[in-house]
């Protein structure tokens, strides 16, 4: 089998691993925190800490910033060859493991819990855009993949217009999306619209911010001509970062005004996610081998940890002796993590990696 030559950033892989672990921590703790009175009595701090800081959203924000950091630089070459390479590699990178997660999610999340579903819904899930067709996702976290697909389309459109590698365009797109998010949420967004669509402009803004960050990161002395004045790209990045953070502060302000702690948590988690991304790129690059490896399998880890989580929960509530439901919350987090890592490694080496190699072979 052909080996892939990559120029991977090890600290970015480690950051992916951190993001996945934060998401798992929140999801497991919120499900198991009250599995029994004995577990609750031993303390809920693991859950409270993750909920108050918004670990799940912090992880997702980090993933979005990483996508911008990576994807904006992956579209290169002439329009035809660059498009062919990008589309082939993205499809084979995302869909095979995603389809496996659907196959695993159906029995573990739907059948075990007697949730009704239709095969038409399953078919639409295979597109990765089920909610676009009014269908419920097999696994709830699929909404982030919908945002990824929209981001890829926007990147491709900028690429064919030869603007994807223009830092000024990235600045304008990111800040405009942040502005659209703030204005639309104040005046135009209908109450019935699902939350993933409400927040999509801001999430896309963060992804394009990640692309601008990468442009500066690769050449910190780069500059552009702005109004016929030589301007360092770092000033564009500073300005874009301020807009992104002010948007998060606007969310926090909305929470305080409405006395809604949920909004305060959301805004704070955006700030923490962006700050973590910056710190782990500029001040504290993590290259621990396990964290780098966990980042390598993080896509599968992100997709299938609910399979382990809900299968374990169902077993403990329906088949296991009661004493197995009485441990400290940290035990269930640890068990879920161990089995999730094991399953994700199997999927990565048997599905993801062969698909990636095939994509590189097809798009040479």
C-alpha cells in the first residue's frame, strides 16, 4: 500500500486530540452524572466544571479553527486540478468513517432506546446533510459536519475566483460573517430556526479566521498593499481576532441582559476555544506522542464516542447489576474514553487511512 508523504503540524494534531477529549468529557459526564443516587452523591464536579466552561463548544470551536488553518491552504494549483484534488480528498477523508458511524449509531442510539426512524431518514443521513432535508441526524453532533461542508463549498468558490489565498479577502469574509451573525440574531432570525443554522455564520467566521491565521503563521513578515499603504498581515489578523472576540462578548452581553446563563456559557466557550487555539499555536505547542496520535484518530473519536457512550449507558441501566452504576463519574468517563479510543483506532486504520491513501493515489 502506498505511503502518504505529509507535512503535518504535530501540535495541530495534538490540539485536535484535546478538542476531541473535551467534547467526550462533556458528553459522558452529562449522561452519567445522575445514573444513580450513589454516583451523584460522590460529587458532580466533573460535570459541573465541563458544563460551566462549555467543554463541548470549546472543543468544537478548536476543530473549526483548525479546519480553517488546514483547508484554506489545501486548495492549490490550477482550477481544474486543484478542484479535483480537493474534492476527491475531502470526500474520501470525511465520508467513509462517517458512513461507519451511521451504521454503528443506528443500533446503539436508535434501536437500543426504541427510537422510531425511517429508512428515508437513514438515506438522507448518508449525504452528511440530513437536516437540510428535514431529517433528524442519526448522531446529534453531525451538525458540525454540515458546517464543514458549507465551509468547503465557500473555500472552493473563493479558490475558483482566485481569492482564497488573499488575506484581505479572508479578513473581509470572516468579519462579514461575524457581523451577519450578530445582526441576524438581534433582528432577523426566527425563533423556530434550529440553533446550528443560527450559529453557522459565526462558526464559519471562525474557520476563515483560522485561514487568515495560517496565512500569517506561514510567513509572519508578510504584508499587503492596503489603500496603497504597505500593511503587515499581522494587523489584519489582529483586527479580525478583535471582531471574532467582540462577537463572543456580544453573546455574553445578551446573556447578562436576558438573565440567561446559557448565552453567557456559549460566549465564554467561544473565547476559551479561540484562546486555546492561539496559545497552543504560539506559546505552548503540545507534541506529546499520545496526544498527537489521539489527534490523528480524532475524527473517528469524535464521530463514534456516542456509540460507546450510549451502549454503555443502556447496558448499565438495563442489563448490569446495580452496583456497576454506583461508581464515581470519573470511572464512566475513563471507561468510555478507553473503549472509544480503541474503536476509533480500529476505524482509523481499517477505514480512514486506506481511504486517505486511495484519495492521494486518485488525485496525483
